């Protein structure tokens, strides 16, 4: 039977770490709030540079000039605070992991954060300029392109999330290979299906245009290949060390 005091202590620790994670987001937000309009201007730069001369963005809602930069700053604060949030998650789960699991999970948390940032950077510096230039170039004659600031923010946040999550593919593959769910050989055999699936996922996660879908599907396929290579190195490494850890845990429990 579990010790009630132990359960309560875990809940207290969980609450403490959640509060610390929320506090980190709040601190970053307070530091960035003054620059909210500048941050939105930076976010809108790829679109503004592709707009025709004398065109600009518009605000169709009365409160949009305030809420759009506010929303962007809040989301950006969370993205910036992700390393500290993941550190709190790591601090909570680490005591329950075996030694070999700790050796794997710690670098995976760091690499997953960097890959998420890389996905967002890829969307901002590569996808946005190409996609926006294409959209504006195909506008019918007589149509003035003037994007609403709230609609634009929702659009780019969806792309940021889609590319950030998609860039986590190597992490997912490494975990599956390491835990024995699959192996590199089986994944290589499924490559044709993965390529088709990448384009399907790109179609579902991005706006309905071929450029965004392709620019998401191709990196997903390349990251899949990288994940297979790295996952093959991790395959089978878990079980010997963890069996030793489990035997030590069982032995210590029996001794008690």
C-alpha cells in the first residue's frame, strides 16, 4: 500500500514546480510586455516585405491593436521559458528513473527544445518569405492585399506550432527504438509510407497551400531519416543497464 504522506509530498512538489514554471513565464512576459508592439512588428516583417507598395496591415476589430501584440508576447514568453519549464518537469520525474533512463532523458529534453526552436526558425526565415511572396503574387488584379493583424497572428502561430512539433520527429523515433517498440530496419522498410504520410500531415497541419505543405513535408522526411540513424545507435541500449537497475532495486527491497 502506498504511503499517504509520500503521495502528499509528491503532490506538494508537483504544485511547487508548476508554480515555478508559471512564474518563469510571467517573469519573461513582464520583461517583454513593454516591447509588445516591436515584437509584433518583427513578426510581421516577412509579410510586410512582400506586400505591394503603399499597402499595409489592418485591424478590423477595435481591440485588435492591443490584444494581438499582447497575445504574441504571452505565447513568446512561454516559448522562451520552455527550457526552465522542461527543467521543472525533469526535476519532478528524475527521481523515479533508472540510471540509464536519466542518461537518455536529459539530453533528449535539451535536444527537443533546440529542435522546437529550429522548427520555428525554419518557418520564420524560410517558409514565411516564400509563402507570403507567392500569396501576394497570385492576388487577382484589382484586389488590394491588406491582412488583418489578428488573422495574421493566428496564421503564423499555427505554422510555428506545426513546424516546431514536426521537428520533434527524431526524438520520437529515438524513444521508439530505445524502448524496443520498433527498430531502424523496420522503419527503413516503411519509408515509402512515411513519405506519403509526411505530405498528408503537412496538408493537415498547414494552411491549404502547396508551398507550406511541401516545405513542411520535406523537412519531416529528412528528420525521419536522421531519427533512423540516431535511433539505430540507441536501440538495445536500454535493457541491459535497466535490468541491472531493476535487480538492484528488487534486491534492496528484499533486504528491507
